[in-house]
C-alpha cells in the first residue's frame, strides 16, 4: 500500500535532509504493510516474491512466533535494488517511522556507493520473480517432490562460492591440453656448453619431464573455490537441474556483499539515522522514544558483537581521529599518553574520511585498519574462552591484537569456511575431493556430513572433505550410504 499523506510528506522531508548531508541514494519507494505481511517479506529475505520452498515457511513461523511472544520486532526492511524498496509497519509511532526512513536512506546510499555492491544485479526484484516462475515451471514438469529435494541440495551449498570472484578479472577458459614443457637449456658457446648445461642436469630434467607426462593431468588444474560453478560445469545434471543450480548460485552472489559488509552497512545506517534524528528531525516530545529505540538497536548481547554498535562506534572514531589529526607517523610515534589524549591538529577531515571509507572498504579491511588499541579500551572489548573447570565462558585477555584477530577470523570470507574443490577424479574413479582451508576453527562435523550428502546427490559419486579435526589431518568421506572419518 502507498503511504498516507502525512508519511508521504515526512518522506519528502527526510529525503531532503539526507541529501543535505551529501548522501547519494537510488530512488526509494516505501510501502505500508501489516505485521503479517512484514513477517512474510522478512521470511523471503526482504523480497515480495520468491520460489516455493519449505525453508521460507519455517522462517516465517519463527519470525511470527518471536513477534507474537514479544521477543523481537522488525522495524525496517530495505532491498538493494534500483529503485530501492523499503517497508514500514502499520501501527508504529511517527518517531519510529522517522527513524526507519532515515536508516533506510543511509542503507540506500551504501548500496549505491560501496564498491563491494557494484557487481550486484540492481533489478533483483524482477530477477527473483523470474526465478520463481522458472522453478514453478520445473515443478509442473518434474513434480514438486523432485524439484524440492533438488532445491534442498542446492540451498545447502549456497555458501560454497568464491565471494571475491566478481571483483577479479574474468577467468580465462582453458581449452585443450597445456603446452608441453621442454628441457631447459641455456645459450652457451660450444666450449662452455658442458659447464653451463651439464649432461647430468639435462638428463635429470628429461627423466623428470617423462615422469610428469606419465602422471594424469590434475582435474581441476587449480583449486576451485566456486564449488557451485564446478558442479554446474562438471556434475551429471539434467538441464532443469543445471538451471535451478544456476539460479541459486546467482542469488548467492547477490547476497554475498551483504555478508561482506554487515558491520559497515549497519554502522553507516545507524550513524546517519542518529545524526539526522538528533540534529534535524526529532521533536522534543519524541526524544525519549527515540532514545529507547536507538539504545535497543545498539545493545550488546553477552558473547556477541552487535554489528550496529561496532559499526557506528568505528565510524564515529574515524571521524573524530581525522577531525583531530590522530593518525600518521608523528601521532603513532608519540609515546606520551597525555599528549595523545589532548592531540588535536584542527584538521577537520573526518566527514570526508568516513565517506571515503564507506566507498571502498568491506568489514575485514574496515576492522583491520581502524580497530585500534584506543578503540578497544574505550569500547571495553575483550576475548573469552570456555573454562572446563568452572563450566563457564570467562574473559581470558584484553590485548587488542587478540581481539582483532578473533574478529577478523569471524568476518573473513563472509564468516564462512573456505572450501575448495581440489580433485574431481580421485583414485581415478570420479570421486570428488574438497579441501577445507583450516584457519584455526574446525568444521561443524554434523553440518559437514549433511552437506556431503547433498553434494553426493548432485555429484552421484563418493565425496570427500579433507580438513583438520582436533589438530589432526582427517578425511571425511561419504559414499551414498555411510560416512567415514580417516586419518590422512
């Protein structure tokens, strides 16, 4: 439903306020929805139409129960699209609608200007509607159970993509056999040739090349991180299955930048809704309600990092540092704490700096560059571990390097494990081998086994994952009937 007149006027005002702060956004369309409609859209990841699948119903049920029991409430949903679509909830107070609109315009600015969103499809609403119709067509032809079972397998693999591939040069297609390698000989005059190219060295090279030529060629030639693409190209799939897998892969790449920039995106939107509300939009009578909503969004849960809170505080810290010139060699070399506390060169470049950061950084580079010892002290960040003696999780350190290391590990690869296809013809029997690039965190074995079963459904041959389990190199295997775990 279109906006009532009062909210339409409010939208125009907030759009002008956002533009006055130099935010640059796509045209934004707000729609009023009931809480049931909001829960449905949220279950569909913010889109009005998706293909039929039980996971959306499960998500709707969970969201609805949380709302009914007062455990959570969705205030805003916005889609990375051109135009951007956002939803307002019937019954919210006017101050809530103001806050949501201000927050949404900042999100839209981020979607449009952050480089990590640049490759995304800006017509994804239309694209997902097309996906829904195509899958419905496959359902009518192949049967609902058949298509849904295949969708289950594809969706379990949607994180097995190379999230950095859209930002790399297009991969060259390698046709035919690689050029044969010859024995290396250096140019030399006849009398020096035995010394420059010793016969025993030439013979050693020849034997080595002959041995290499007898070995079967690696398949794939190099590790392939985009597992879904590898399956599309090499798994024995029917045409409709390849089409479904391609759709799920396209959607996975669309949502990937949101995983890469969750902290920045929510921090940027929170920073600007806070500024717009407190400086230009709030009425005196709305202050307490706004403070309550804002504090609720910024609250930190025990054992968790709130991306809204971390993001907004990092943007504020960056602005303050660049306003006061608290960066560079001279500042870093200063070892007087009182001097550093009072440091202010009057640079006043903070606003320009946060716009630059918004444009080119993702969460990993954002935290890596701007999470400083001073920031960790101010925000009281620490690391913790499980203590088996007490049966509780306890603080085990406040060193900012440990805090940063753990945070970066949780953000790397969008918070997902790095898994690559390393062998597509293992034991010369067409078996699939994937390798987990272990970063100190073991795989969830139950989840890994479930994923292997879905991989087998697509590959139809035994599947293996090589990883580290409790500091030991192990190979997990599934042959379609049973799972095995063996030492490497």
